[in-house]
C-alpha cells in the first residue's frame, strides 16, 4: 500500500495529472485503518472518488460466470420445472422465521440449477460466521472470490450426474475444509475413523458425516435453525427425493452422532460440537443429578410458574370461600406440612407406580385428588435434567481458564437458560394435553389452558368432597355464627327478614350436633354453658345444664333451696328436659318429676313400650308406632358407621335338646 502511494505520485507527475488510478480491495479499507492506525490516511487522501462494492448480489456474478447455460439446456430445465414445480415446492421447505429464497419460476430454476436460491445468502453467512468465530485460517475471504470458488467446485463435483440432481449444502464443506482450523475439521476427520458412524469404512459420502458437515456449516449462522425439518431440506440431493424417507435417515444419523458426543440436542435444535465443547460436555455429563431433584424442580416450575394458584376460589358469593389443596408431583409432595382435604397430583412419565386406567380412577376417587396424567413424552424431564447438570458444572467452576473455555462457558450459561425455557414450553404443552382424573372418572374439561383445565377439575372435586356447599344461601363468617348463637338461649333461630328457614342447612346442623352428642363430643360454636352433675356435685345447682338420675332429681325438687330458702327447682326452671331410657321408670312414682316441670320433654329410647300400663307413645301424646324422629339400625351401621352389625351365635345345651324329668 505504501508503494501504491509512490506509484500514484510518480504517475501523476509524468502524465501531468491526466492519469486514472483505480484500486480495488477485498476488504473494507476503513477496517484496515482502524487496525493499523493512520498509516493509510495519505493514501486515502489521494483518491477523491470512493465507490463501495457490495457482495450482496454475488448470485448475479455466479449465474453469469459459472451457471450460464445454452439455450437448449435452459429450455430443458424450464420444462422440467413446469412438470415438477409442486413436488419441488413441497420438497424444500424451512420452518423458521428467517426468509429463505426458493425457486420463483421456471426461468429462475433454469438460471440457478443445480443450486437452490437460498444457498447464495446462506453460504455468505456461513463464511462470515466461520471467520468471526475463528474457525478458519486467515486466507478465507468472504467476497465474490470465495463464493465463486465454492460454487464452482461444488458444481464440478456433480457435472456428470443426471438432470434432476441438486447440490446439497454439505457439498460446500469439501471446498472449505482446507481453510478450517483443526478443532473443527479434526472432528469430522475422526468421524470417518469411527466404526459406529462409518461402519463400512468409506472414504467419502457417508450420510451421517454429511449431516455432521451440514451442522458445522450452520453452527454459528443465525438465519437458520438446525432443526430436523431444516436439516432435511439442506440434505436434499435430487428433486425426486422422498422427503419423509430422507427425514427418517436424518433422524437416525443424528441419534448416532449424539451417542458419539459429536452433536448435542438443545430442545429441537441440534448443535455441532468442537473438540473443546466435547470436553466440556463430557464434564457436564458426569454431573450426577438424582431423579427426586429433577421432580422437585419440575414441581417448582408447575406450582410457582405455570399453575401458581394455591387455593381454589368457589365461584359463588363473590369468591368468599377458598379451598387450599395439597400439591404433589408423582409421589413427592411439593412442600412439607400439607394436610388439606383435597389435592392436585401431577403424574410424569417417570412415575414408577401403576398408571392403568382402573388404578388411576381408584386413586382419584379414594385420595380426593385431581390426577393430572401427563403424556408419555419425557422431553421436558430431559431438558430439566440437562439444565441441572449444566448448573452443577458452572457452580463448580473447575475448568481451565483458557479463553476458548471461557467462551464455551458463557455459551453454556445461554444454553442453560434455553434448556429451562424448553422444559417450561414442553411441560406446558404436556399439561394442556394431559388426561385428568377426578372423582373416580376421566374429566371431560372444556378449557384449553393449563390453569383453566385444572381449576375446572378442582371445582368438580370440591363439589363432591364439600357436597353440601349448595345448602349455603347466605354466607356467614365465624364471628357472625358465634354472635348468633350467643345472642339468646332460645331453642330456635329465627331469620331476621322473616324468610323461610334453610331446611337442608338446618337439618344438617341438627344431624351434626346429634352425632356429636351420641359420641360424647362437644360441638364447636355452641355457647359455653355451666354444667352440674347432681349425683356428684352439690356446688353449682344453678348451672344452665344439669345431669341427674331419677331419685336424685326427685329428692332435689323437695330439698334443694337457694340462699334465700326458696326452692331451687321451680316448675319453670328448665326449658328442655331430655329423658334417657324413656320406655321404663317414667310410668310410676318418677312420673311425678315430669308432671312437676313445665318444659319441653324429649324422650330417648331404643325400645318404646306399648303395654297398657307402660305405653311410651301415650306418655308423650303421640300416635302409636310413629316417633318424632327415628335413627334406624341400617343408618347407624352401614351409613354413619357408629355401630357394628350384630351376629347370632346358636348354643345348644342338654336342657334345650333333651329336657328334664321331674
């Protein structure tokens, strides 16, 4: 460049300033200036007119210099495209967001063949990315010269093939190989010696290695995703290829390459691994992550991120009632100390219990749980496992501090974030497609989103477990209930607005209190009242609730006095008298007790009498055989389970069998 300055000055002097000097450069001179300093400022000053030559239209140059065809050949190709245009359009497809140019018309096909239009821009991006990431030697340029060389060599390699052949993207690798550094080219060279990848020991055209070459080419390119469909399109070699069959071959090749640790899968993306990346991946693979740790992380993702609600809000009464539920994944509770009446359990593909339909129905019914059974696709678990392994590796931070490894570690941080995002995406989709069991049956939920589906199922569970919620027509809190019960000692509760009583609710409360009474249990919310047992305590005869036997009460009527000498038990002393075993003892002298007190009388008996002198129904002024309330045997034994069934045992004796003589 310094010599150029001298030549320009001498030429201008000899020609009296009437000479044109034109200089072309393979690389932008401004970037050279930034690196080298200001040495070229004088040279730039010598050139008044500067033209920027771009490589954006390199395809026009290649079409003109390499792909120009005779009229007969062009006509033949146009006819071929007209015949197979639909097949070609369905054969080469890409499913990412960046635009990939395909054949626009039969004329475009004839001009570009045997290449595909997308290859011009994609190969240019490949060359740029390879130089940027240090995968090439210093002699690899990115302009028309390198592109021309790559396209020419690739075209020459198939010049003797039949019409219909297409240059697959991996063909460009062979022209690039001499420019690559060993950490990249060495991976592919060693792949030829790998008997799992190349069992036939071929020197070239090994399908799995061609896939590996393709992945290397697009490793650093942002314009294309290395997913199955895109890789398949890049591997097309003929317009008559069977895409489905080719895709299957690509999938099998990728499995082999992953097993040999030459490729790794991040979600749906496949990544070529350099030597250094393989070394780091080997260290990561050694990280031990136990299954319970993975399940706990999945549970955290579900119950803190995807479905974060901790309570089911009952929709009536403006959401006044909320029901907490246990949260579990497989057999592991998400958090300790969960003891709610209902629960939500997620079953993953790694659940080691029985998952047949009958078992799941039984679990959902007996366990009072909503069972969310995920499809048999463990991708989200594998992504979570990979995330945790990378996290463990990065936490140790034991690898070498060489610059390449630092770069790889930064890439692993990004990969870890991607793995977590993939796990969430796959898990969310699995939850949307899950089979839900509730109340012993498969739930046909109408919602599509995760929260809507699970909440709908919990709602059905709540209606079953708390099946008397429908009795509530006026919501009341604990303070309101206490106030109502403490207001007076009246035997009935009247509604303030005069409306009819809630029969279902009142009957249920009455049944609950009665059951507690039979079991000698105190009922919550009943006012605390003073108690007195006349048979043992003589100190609190004025208590609100008094227990006594017949003789003791009869004696107390005559003898119990207040401090003022007034009889303690006046006829109006009690509001309610409850008589146990009311089929006996109340008909003779103890009848005087009940004749004395003016109170509501309730008799309890299992065997009411209908004798002439002992008729329980007559005593309580009732129709014979129709008690006010009857609690039958079957209900006590088989419904409420407060009694056990009786059994008859027949015992034979000599007396009953043979009799006796007198």
